C-alpha cells in the first residue's frame, strides 16, 4: 500500500484542481453575467436619453419666435444627442465583448465528477 499512497495523493490533487478550476469558472461566469446585465441597463438608459433629447429637439419649434434661444438650445441638444449615441454604441460594444467572453467561459455546465464525490 505504500506504493499506492503517492498515486492516491496525485489523484486527490488533480481532483482538487479540477474542482477549483470549475469553481473559478463559475465565479468568472457569474461576474460576466453581472457585466452583461449592467450594460443592458446602460443601453436602456442611453436609449431613453436619446428619446428624451429627440423629443426636446422636436419641441424647440415652440421657440421659433426666439431664434437665439432656439439655436443655442438646438446646438446643446445636438451635442447631447451625439454624446448619448456614442455612449449607446460603446455600451453595445462592451456588452458584445462580455457576451463573447461569457460564451468562452460558460462551456462547462456542471461540476467535475471526482472519485470522492460523484456529481
């Protein structure tokens, strides 16, 4: 039995490493899912912002009697609209990157089976 002890220890070490790797994978996957959810919320926020700015631009017609105000407001709103569109595009790109990474990390669905504890 003395000859088997190192082999058994090696098997236990390999099993422990497999479980630790699986746990790490699950932690990374959970974090990536959180990041995707964050960017989903950011995308919705930017889309809402774009809608609000677009409506404000449409409502500027009410100020056609005050051209100076209308022009200044239009310039400010157009700059805000451009910023919101850029933020939206960045959020979509970031979410796509996290989704791609999530696909890479979430290939294993279940914990590894071990000799000590079949899963």
